[in-house]
C-alpha cells in the first residue's frame, strides 16, 4: 500500500486508532507521521508522546527518543509505579562530593540491560553512587561496578542529593547508538554456582543449548512475543541437545517435548537468577524469546539467539540481525505477523551449522 500524507484533519482519537492499527503491521514510517502530528497538535497528551518515544527508539533515533521516553510514567497503568522523590532528578551534571541515588524501576530484563550505565553515571557525576535494586537481581548486581553502596528495593536508602531512574540514565548521559555496548561483560556468575551446575550438566552431549519459549504471561505484549515448545519442533532434527530454563506456567511443556528433541528440564532446579547465570555460562548457546534471560545472557557476554515478532520491542530496533546492546547476540525476526515457523526454520538451519562448526 502506498504511504499516505498526514494532514491532521479529523478527530485526534481516530488518528490514534489508525496509528495503533498501522504499527502492528510494521508500517512504522506511517505510524510515526501520525504520532508526530498528534504530539504537535496536543503536546499535553502524554500517552501519545510515549507512543512516539517507542517509535523513535525503535527507529534508532535516541536523542529525541530518550526525551520523549521521560513520559513513560504519565500513563494510566504506570503512574502508580513512579517514585515520588523529593530531590532533583540528575541531568548529567558533575556533582563531586555529593550523593546520587540510582534506582531500578521496571522489569528484570530492563535492570540487566541498563545496569551498564551505572558506572558511566558515576564517572560522569563524580558522585558517591547509591544503587537501589530489586531483591531478585541484588546478588548478581553485587559483583558489578559503578556504585559505592548497594541497597535492596524497599529499604530506606541513605540521604542523597539527586536521583535518577536506571532507565532515565540514557537521557541524562545523552546515550547514542555508537556509545554501545561499552565494556563487556558487566555481570559475572557466582563461581560456586558455576561449579555446581558444571557438575550437574557434565554428562550431557555438546553442543548444549538452553531454551526459553515464553515470557511472563502478565506482560501486556506476551501474546505477541511468546510461543509454545511444540512450535520449536524443527530444532529437534539439528543434533543439538537442549536444556529448558523456562520458568512460569509454560515450564510444564518440557514434560512432553517435541518428538526426537533431547531435552532436560532444569526449571524446577533453578532457584534464582544466580542459577540462571551459572547455567548460561556453561551451555554453548541460549535460544529464547524476548524475556529477561536474553538480557542476562547479553550482560554476561554469552551467545544468545533471540526470536522476535515482526514489530518487536523498541530496544531491538528494525531489520538488524545483531544488537548494539550485546555483541554476541543474534536476532531472528518474523517476516510476517504471528508467523513463528519461518523464524524457527531459520534457527534450525543456523543451529545445524553451529553444531558442525
């Protein structure tokens, strides 16, 4: 279909509906044109600004994208999670001799992805950095760099002069695509967990690939990003052995893997992200949908192949088969909406080559 021009006439709500219909079809340029018009006509419509932010970031336009992404807490379903902090938000300034609080804010994958920027913020600010992090990620983060004090979310941090959400750091730092990925890896596994899991997996044939086929069911985009283990059946013919590190309701699918697929389920043995990190450092490859383990593997600088819908989350950009965030990541994208077969078939071909290498 030929692209159309946006004139701005007609009720704005109808233009919003049109943008919402075009974006899932992959018609990003047309979607953006409408979103730009909406923001120009109604700059106080914060959800429209957030929608534009995601389109800008998806297109790799980081400078303006991070500015608009600031409106992420102006939505009905996100306003309640915004931290009401009675201190100024850090804007990238130097503040030697003072204390900067950096706090995580969204999902585990977001924490793993943006943790790299904590060290950059410390170098830029010259401040004493207090990092507040969710309890589940805290043991892993403890072995990272860039903070002077680590505080578990929900506990009172010490006095501070300025604060910044972890996903607000790109705006404060003026993050550009060519700044990525930065020093790798920036997370490391617990050596004791690695030793334990190495013994557990010692008898399995190589190459060994970990599998995650479904994300968190409560994620608003889960229907678009998850699939079933049965849909991975073509991988069974590659000669590769698999372990399941799938968590949640979909983990039970590993009890009945596709015919001919050698699969060991580790799901019930994984207690936390420390176990997952150790496993990822032992297996040869992670194959996963867009979920927190891909960011953990990326932060550990481990090989990871990600299965993406036709229109993915903004962080995966458009068309690329690689990711600027993680050097050892490959992206496998749907050519048509909801068509996972093409993605899985392509991975099967590449996996056979991986085994033969």
